[in-house]
C-alpha cells in the first residue's frame, strides 16, 4: 500500500469512527470506562470535614425527589403546583404539569413518601440541606445567583471538592442554576421538572433520564464554580 493509499485509508477510518460516535444513542448512564476512570482519579480523595459530611448526609435523603420551582422539601400538592404554575408557567410545559399532578393525586390518596413526593428547586436543594445540617444557624433561602455572589468564593473547576458548588452562568454574569459537589465527583442537583433530584457525575457531561416522557435530557456544561464561605 503506497503512502497516498495509507493516508486515504486513515482518513476514511477516522471518518467512520466519528460517524459511528455521532450515531450512537445518547445515554444518561456511565460507561464501564467512565466508572473505571472516576474510581482511579478519586481513589485517594480524603473524607470531607464533619460540616460537609453532615450536609452530604442530608442531600443523600433527597435523591429521587421532584423538581418544582420554589420547592425546598415542599410536599407536591395540587395547591402548591397551582400556585407555582400561576407564577412560572414555563416550568410546567411539555407534560410536566400532568406528571406532577399524577404524583400529587397519588400522594394525597396513599400518603406522602419522602423524597419522591416532595420537591426542590436548584438553590432550594442547597439551602434545605444547609439548613437541616445547621450550617448557618438560622433558616436561609436564596436564589442560585445570590448564593454564588453572596456566599461563595469563586474557584477553578480543577479545585472542586465535596461541599463546593457548581453553577450555570450567562454571558451577562447572571447565575441561573446550581448543584452541590458530593464525594468522588458526584453532584447533587435538582435538575428540573424533566429529571427531578439526581446524584450523578456531571462535571464532564450533563445528560439525564427524562422521567416525564422518556429518552434523555442534554444540558449545557457547568461553567462557574464556588466554595461556600462557610467551609473556608
């Protein structure tokens, strides 16, 4: 095979690999290679401080809960949904309103189970856990934007450790979303109405199972990072 033919074959092979990757179905699950990678890089991660551990213990109890804007471990009742729908109708489109109504109807008949019949929003998840863990001494609730600017010291992505916060920041500097870093690269996040409250390793990619209508939900990457001043 001459040099030109070898080069052509290499280009064709590369194109085939790229095409195969682009055609592969997106999945919200980690691959075995991903798991092995994370196990390796987090193998020597030290245990978090007592304050951070207390926070993470609370967050563990929230995984599997629902997302409703304005929620902070709030029971998913029809009244709560209706009140939030009047204020923020865009959060309840594309089947989310009906999905939450079904949860409310079942909970009102069967009794409310924690966390699946309770709701948080993104900053509500952080402040619920922080309040339950007694980090601030008094009840506190803020938006993601105010949490970043009032309560965090900006850090680099490479410096993230358990208890730190990850954010979505717009080009205007406004912060619209957040999550909380757990052990071994996991992040606790009240994603939105299509995904609820999850615990996933999402620093590299944010792909979630769509619990409302099936398939997956692909979201932009975290682009701002902060360390709560309470942990400094």
